[in-house]
């Protein structure tokens, strides 16, 4: 048996034979269904000519930049292309501890509330805001990608193209994590069951960590003698996890499991923080109107709650509508209320939010940023100007952590944060916009509220909510 330990310097000489087979008839049929001016030409070029890597988990923000179009246009294009089966939405669960994509799914309903990162040997919460990165992968019927078969990928493609998220930057280094890993690789190899590989390395103070899980803590006074370290994979992690002094080390890795094993060991300073390039989080996607419009059947599995952090919810209620039903009759009142909802929905969408549902005269909307919700709320009052009937809105906004759930086969929200948002709305009198402190104290919201001068903080005990809530009341002119 021959085991090859790849060394970075040799990669540059690697020769790849690329075979691109594009189903042009199908591609053109689907592209023809997309409206002109939506960067579909750039998508066609990419599918026809780009390397597989560029068609696998496409980051819509990077695509937008390359195509020279606004990001929301690129997101709309890719969502419409998903609905047509030209690309597929890929929900990747990325571990914020190590940067590995622990799992990815083509359906929202395949997400569970937790996932397991084998590299960190830890269960993590599926947080749509922080852990779920959405990319778009070309449909296999259009073009088969080698990433569809990760087990047969070249090792560098497996780890730096497939396994680790390419959206992560190493703070202070100004480089992508995948590029950083390339230059800090100690061992990169594929071990057959029972296989073994050895590499001579000179370790600096820090950590050598691995995928799958391995860890050498390098600390103390440098030594000049070469030490021998053997790490054995038992099917779960490499053991032992020794502490050794900096200096030359001969590291052996052995695969005692029954399966072939790609191995990456890399050096990292003891503290490494991550930053992120602009990316489409699961939360942001769910707050995109185009997602509901084109992929409205995509829902969370019934009975499952997927956590999302720092989501903003807006509740509105139409004040004075009951009297109008009496005066102008049900049919005319219904038309009026329907027109009102349509107008509110346009404002929600314009400010990067999404209407979750309407109940009677009330509306619930969701946003990724509190300032967007406040902007929408301030505009909503205008929607009623000019009506012959004396109607006004009562609006409440709150932000926080909640669960994304499936209610009547639709994406909805659940949790105490949702209750608080609804109750804050009930604090509003006709024409008011009531904000909780969490919304009010956001720096961008404070900037928006400057024209309102000093807004006094009110304290309210809300029905069903234990703690008193601080509420700020806006009375738009
Ligand atoms: Zn991890």
C-alpha cells in the first residue's frame, strides 16, 4: 500500500483534467423562463465555462459583485433559478468553532435543531442567523459537479473546496480561512483502513488541530531533537492529544477505523477568531420576500423549531376597522382592508422584510435588521393618509432570539420573543409605533429616531410576560 502525503509546494504543479458536460438544451429552456435583465446571461456564462468550484454553493453576494448587479437582484435570480430547477438552494451547517461545514441539505425541512461537528466532537445548535450559510449549487441535471461525490475529490478540493466554508476570513490575517489552512497544513493525506502516513514537521508554539478531530498543544521551551508522535484514529477522533514542546517532530497518523479517511492536520495560533465575507444566512433568506414567492413550499419539518438569533418582528393592527364594517358593510370593508394589507406588504418588502401572516386586521412581519422594521413602520402610517375612512395603525416592534417553525405549512416564528412583540403592539394607541428597548437601543435605530427628539421610556407589565418591559412610543406626524 502506498500512502502519499501531499505537501503544499507540490500542489502548484498539479494538473487537473476538467470535463464539463452541460445539458445546454435544458439550461436554455430554463434560462428562457427567467426575465431579461436579471443577470441570467452571467449565470449562463458561469454554468458553461466556470470551474466546478464556482458552481458549488454559489455565494449570491460574490456572484452579484462578479456580475455587476445589486445583491438583491442576484438573490432573486438564484431563487427563481432554484424554483425552475436550474440551481438548488443548499443550506450548509457551518461550525463556528472550526469553520467546517458539518452537513448540508437541499431542503429546509431536512434541518434539525442541532447538528454534530465531528472536527470539534461537539453538538451545536442550528442557528439560522449564525450557523446556516445558504449557497446555490447548479442542478446535477444541468451540469454534474465533481463536488457531488466528495469521497472521490482531490484532497485539496475535499478540504478547501468542500469541507470548510469559503466565507470565513481569519481575523487579523486578511485571508480566507481556506487559504490560511492551505499555507498552515502539516499533513494532508487519505488513509485506507489500517493505513499510516508520516511527516516530518517543525512545530511552533500553538496548536496543531485536525479534521477529523486531532489536537497537539505545542508549548514550552524549544527543543532540537526530533520527537516521534503517533496519532491513531479510532473511528471518532485521533488519540492521544498530547502536549509537546516546539521543535522538530515526526508525526505519524494511523487509521484504525473500517473506512477510508481523508486527514488534514494544520497549525493554528492558540487564539484564532473568524470574520465573514458578506453571505446569505438562513435567517436572511427566510426574511426575503422572494424566498416565499418562489420557494414558498419550503418549510421547516413539522414539530421542529430551528433557533434563530436576533430576529426582528413587527406586529400591526388596524384601529377603527370594526366601526367601518358597520358603516360601509362587510364587502366594502374587506376591499379596504385587503388594499391596506397589500400596501403594507409593499412597504415591508421595500425594507427587506417579509410578511409572515395576516390575522383578521393584524399583520406580522419579520426582518433581519431592526432599523429596516422601524423604517417600514414609519412609512406604514402614510399608507392610510388620504383614505376617506378614519383608520389608523397600532404597531409594535421587538427583536430577539426565537424559533423558526412550521405553522399550517408556512414558515412562522415561535417563542417568548414573539409573545413580547405581539404584546408590545397592544401597548400602541391609534397611530403609535411602540418599540422595545432592544429595538430602540440599536445604533442605526437611534440614528433614525433623532427627528423625534427625546423619547421617554415607559414601563409596561405585559400580559403573560413576567418581566416589566421598557417601551418607547413614537407618534409619527
Ligand atoms: Zn467544529
